[in-house]
């Protein structure tokens, strides 16, 4: 230990001046040698680059609509954004003419709330800048010391403004708080109006989730369909009949499907590389190691590779067989402590949710159900104690991450903020800095804020995974929590620690030095003024934040240019060997990262409000940013991005609360300023500021009490009562509840390997497995033995064995070059799930048509439902009558094929032309439970029904949960070798 200390001492003594400079920088890292030049370069680069990118975008947009307007091509007629002409600046007029309610129809409620928040920030900072710069800047500039060596930016701060002059700051503080409260209150009212407009919209009124309740933490003795009804009846005995569904344990089924999808994509990649040039195949076949998750991995030679094509194909077949077996046995598994209850009337469902919002009947929590695609199914079975412990663990990890980042963040604060600090400890760089001051001023103005921002690009991914680990039940709830976690991390590390580190270090160093002289640490602390050190440090660092906020405009312009999309697309197409699936996904509209953008906007607003009392110019920089971004983001949300998981505008409360916090933080800085520079005798100016945080807290509670319930619930009073024993108007709704709020693993179709059509002729030669065993025996619709459509099979073979247009390979999907576009696949679950919930594509998986029993099956207009008693099934292939069937997730309004683009918009999907034609003609519809006419309720132990009607509860009946086969005779008889690869993928017929 002594040797190490001597070595360290000798190293330090070699250059005592450098070590002392480093210590001085830790005490005062924000020197201002380059600040004046940096701010002008920041202004020039920000405005110049933004204009350049906007003009370049205007010239490129008409010729690159796939990148700059994908929603124009893919959205259905109702949700398509306003058309844009070919003119270079034709994109400006639609942005100007599209109002907020039209934006709700075009882009959704979340997009409308996002733009409303952006406009609110723009208006707030424009008014605050007018007040701050008009009142504070003249006083600060004239009352500061007349030292000619003082930088002009520092003369705009209250660093040398003393005494009664600070009453102006107190007056401005009250004006600022009044302005912020006024804008927040006005926009809270507007958000309420938007929510009521959203509630009355046709899509919400016809959606299933709007009239459905979600119950969690159901006790084991009540974990049944009947138990759900009894829990609600305990507190709301006058409620009408509801359709109920208790969840079943799917165990390892999601993991099997995930493995299957991963294996399919891996096979597609192997084939894409190997068949890149079908006429000149590589000499060696592709090889791979067996999967670590493969139970039969030990049967292969240890450490040796196997033929990739044959192994992956075999692995896909085995996984499909496992999925089928697990799906068949789902009714034999125990129930889970969550379920759903659906009502005919939306108002009644919302009234019940409101009445039970703070109650836990039988220990169960009851709330409005989210959209089915919004549920994080893996977290649904978690109990309260498990979720609590997980939240504690996640919060601890976030705290540790925040603390660990303080040291590297301090180094960024020292060296990246001011490059001259780096020159003090690096003599070679100091010589370069002295020789090219102008160039390095520009570098500091541009590079420093950019590097600071790039460090945190990975944080949203980390916090999103931590939120899932914490037990969040919905994706939209997870995103709101990610916003909160990111905001806390940014404010603590990037604002508070970043700004105050130098002051705290210098104060600590001064106290330590004084203690060494006097021997009394407490007296040393009392003699040194921590408040003065903090105030001086904040004034010194304030010019950096002007530069930083100005550079945010460059980031907004880069978003408009879609540079990352262009670079990634070019790399994938030209450098990589993309699979057909990857090429299709490249043409899909990207999803908008609300959590990331909301965090940035909140952080920018907090920075501006934090430094506004010290440097009013930051208000102008923030106002400029939001004024530019409100237009650029409006274009992005209208024409480029989609909302992957629509929350209906529920982000607002998160935004409102953090704006209130940012305002309170600003009042604390004002308090510090007038305490240090105001009247030292009575501190009357400081005490005059004390009511401001209390005013903001009172305003928060007032808005929450007045608006929140009306925003969250469609109705909160007067639960409609229904006569006892009245049957449901739509008996099939209970069936839809089973399919739509069942775990997706139960009905999600398995994906099929996609191969480019150029390789179709060579595919049969390179694959040596059984491709056609029993092929002639397959006919009819593709129905798995479990009643679910497990894979969509491309079946264009005619009886003579020739194809209709192109050759079809059993077990593979041949994709023509002309069809590698999202337009042809946007309604298929495997693509739509990752690129929005399908709403803008005309495939509303959650929309129903009330009042027309039997006309809508699973969102599809059809007069029949396969497998239903008394209702004609879909005819077999080749038999007379209609042969079209429907996807489990598609609405197919008007009876058209949901996998065809709407004929009114882009009639590109024609039948019988090639292998992509009638792609879904063999897809089996999702099974449904037996229809019910009323709900059984029992108050004597479940032995007697409460009202008249049938006994068919959802999940009950002869075919059980989800209409799954319960006996061997309910399944399809094996007609071919069950071990053949295509056994469960080809067209099958069900026994009547």
C-alpha cells in the first residue's frame, strides 16, 4: 500500500502545475474565454442548418414519398392525411389548414395531445421571454458593474444586481407563475374537450375495450367467469348482465412462439445470403450451431455445426408441433388471477370503474380495460407483493445508475462545456486552441451540446426494460413511467449535478482548507456562504445553456430530414443481404417515440425555466426551438410516423405535473437569487417569493379535482339499471371478448418463412427435406387441430400440380419482387403489430358493430362464423360458393378481403396474378366460444342462476375456453404423416 502511495506522489510531483489546474477546474469549471464566440456560432449554425435542411427536404420530398410520406400510401381513406401536391413547398399549406380535431382523425389522440403540448410550450416561452427580456434585461445590464472586462453575456445576469433592484425579479416571478398557470389551465380544458370528442367518436363508441373492465389480483376462490361477476355484484348489485372471461395459464406458449419467430427469421436470413445469386450458389452450404434452447441439441455432434437450412426447417416444424399441442391443452390448465368483464353500454362500464376505483372488492382491483394490443401479458399474473418488490428493485437500480453517472457527468461539465479547460491540463491542445480560437469556438458551440445529447440515446431503452421488469401491465402505462424516469434522471444528472458540481466542489475545498487552519469544521461552514457559491456557479454556466438550447433546432431539422432512415435503408439494401420480410418492414411507417420526445421537451422546458431568472435569453432560445418544432413535428406525425400503441391522450397528466415541478424549481432559483442579492437585513424579497411554490401545488390539486375524472371516464354517475334477466342484444359479443382479450399466444398465427421469388426454382433443389409428402391430401381452409390458424399457407397449386402464376413451395411463402412492400402486408398481424395497431390501415381489431348480431365476427362482416352451430361454415376449396375467409385480427369491413389494400385508395392487390395473390384465402378464422344469451349469476354457492337464460358462460360450454377441442373426436383426423414439415401449415378441413 505504501509503495502505491509513493508511486502516486511521484507521478503527481512530476507536473504539480497540471495537477493544480485540474483541482482549480474542479472548483470552477465554467470559465468563459470562448462563450461570446460560441453563442454566435450556435445561433448561426442553428438557424443556418435548420433552413438548409428544410429547403433540402422541400426539394427531396416530392421524389421520395416512401420515406417522407408513407402514411399517404398506407393509411385507409378515413385516416389518410391531407394530400400534398408536387410543389416544393406544397407541404406547408396542409400543415396550416389541418386543425386539431382533423388531426385526431388523421394521426390519433396521442399525436394531437403531443402537438398541443408543443404549442403550449411555444406560447408560454414567447410570453415569458417578452416579460423577462423586456423587464429584467435592461435592469441587469445597467445595474451590473461597469467593469469593461466583464463579458456582455454576464452583464445580462443578476450577478451584480443588489438591493431593491431585485423587486423587479419578484414581480416578474409572480407574472411568470400567472402566465404558466393560465396556459396550463386553458390547455387542461382543451384536453378535456378533446377527450370528450374522442369518447364520442365512432371508433371509440364501437370499440370493445371502451365497454370492458379489467380485473386484477382476483382471489383464487373467485378465479372463474362466475367469480368475476360475483365480485362486481358485491358493490354494484344493480348492474346489468356482463360477459366475463377469466384468463388461463398459457405457460411456455409465448416462449415457444418467440423461438419460432426467431428461427423463421434466422432461416430467412440464411436463405437470403445463400440465394443472393441463385445462378451462382456458394460452393459450401450454410452451416450453424444447434440452438441452445433446442431440447434435442444433445443428439447433434457436440461443438460441430450442422446444415443450417435443414436444421432450421426441422426446428420450425418441431416448434409448430409444440405450439399446437400446448394450444390444445390450454383448457386443462388452471386459471390466472385476472380477467375481463364486458357490458353493452359504455356509460355503465365507466360508471362501475369510477365507483370501484378506490375499492378492492374481495382484494381485486378493477379498472377500465386497455386496448387488447396494449396489454403486457407477461406481467398480468403478477400479484401486488411481487410488483411492489420489483418496483423497489428497479428504483434501486435507477438510483445506483444515477449516482454512478455523477463522476463522468462532472468530467463532461468540466471539459466539454469549455474547451479551454481541456487546454489547461493538455498543453499541446492549448497551443492548438490559441492558434485557432475561432475554429474551436465553433466546435465548442456545436460539438459540445451534440456529444452531451448523444450520451443519453440508450437511456430510453434501458428504462423501458426496467419498467417492464417492474411489472407494468400496459405498454402505454410503461411509456408514461419511462417519461417520468427519464425526466428525473435528466433533471438530476444533466441539470442539477451538471450545474452545481463546480459550486459544491469549490465550497467543499474552501471549507477543508479553512478547517485545516482553524480546526473547527462547523465554524468554517458557517463562515463560507454555500448560497453565494451556488448562485455564482449558476450565473457562470448560464451561457452554455443558451448554446445548448439553440442547437436543439438542428436536431429537430434532422428529424424532418429522416437522415437515419435514409442511411439505414441504404445500408440494408446495398450493403446487407435483406430478407423479403426486412424489405417489407423498411417500407412501413415508423412508430413515434413519444416517451423520448416528451422527455426532451420537458427537459428543455425545465432548463429554460430553471435559468430564466439568471439569464432571460434562455427563454428566447426555448421559444425559438418550440416555434420551429411545432411545425416540423406536425408534418412528421401527419405524414411519416404512426402511434404504435394509442393511449387516447393519457400522457397529459404526466406532462402537466412535470411542468408544475419545473415552475416550482424556477421559483427556488428566484428565491436563491433574491436571498443572495436582495435586502440582507430583512430578506423581505425572499419571503415574498415563498408563496409561489404553494400556489403551484394548490393549482395542481385544483386542476386534478376539476378535470381528471371527466378526462378519464366517459360517465361517472347514474349507473343504468337493467331489468333482471334481460338477455344481451348481441350474444356473440361474449365470444369476441374471449378472442380479443385472450392471450395473443392462443390465436396469433405463426409466421411463414419468406423467400424471394427469384430463388423459387432453386429452393426445391437446395432443400432436401420432405416438401410434398401428402400434399395432394390437403384441401380446404387451413385450420389447425387446436382450432386456431397457426400459419398462413400460400396455396396456389391447382389439381394438375401447376401453379397459378408462380411456383409455390409448401412451408415457404414466395414473395415476388414487386410485392416487397408494406402495402400488401399491412393488415397481417405479424407486420401490423410492430407498426401500429392497424387503426390507420383500416383494420380495427377492437371495433365492433353494435346492434347487428351475427353480422360481425371478430371485426369482420360476415353472415357466417366457422364452427358455429346452425351457422354455415366456409366452403372447402374447390367447392361451390364463396371461398373467402378472414384473418382473426381483421375487420374486413364490407366483406372484402382484409389483406387487400382498400380499393378506394390503392387497388394493387389483384387475385390470381402471382404467388402473392389471395394470400390469406386459406387462413382459418379464430375460434369462438358458444354464444350466450344471458349471464348466469349465483348467490347460493353457484348452484342456481340469478336470471333466466342459457348456461353458457364465456369459457364454459362443451368446447371450453376459446372453443378449443376437448376430446380427440373434436380434432381433425390425421390424414398424412404428422411429422412432415407441412403437416400443420397446409390447408386442412374440419370435421363437421
